[in-house]
C-alpha cells in the first residue's frame, strides 16, 4: 500500500522528491502518513477534498478483504 500511495502522490505534485510516506502498523489498523511540500498540499487535497477522497478510495479498494483496514493521513 505504501508504494501505491507514494506513486499516486508523486504523480500529482510539482516536487515529487519531497513526497514521503510513513507506515505505522497498529494492532487493529495500518496508518499511512503522506507528507508533501507545503506548496503541493493543495494539489494532493484538491477542491473540497476530492483528490484526497479518491486516494483513500483507491487504497480502500486495494486492501485485502478481511485484513487490517488502511487509513491515509495527509500532512
């Protein structure tokens, strides 16, 4: 999942070298923290959060059925 979020975010921003994804595995869920340059924050979030919702939807669809849920946080 980490690589998927990294690929999607790098495709959207002007500064792809600034994109990082930190993965935290908890007992009940996996949290992916997406970090981008401050200038690119709007491109990752989109108008009214549409792009952020789309990224989360793709990750949700790609997770294993019955596995731990994966949450994407944009920072």
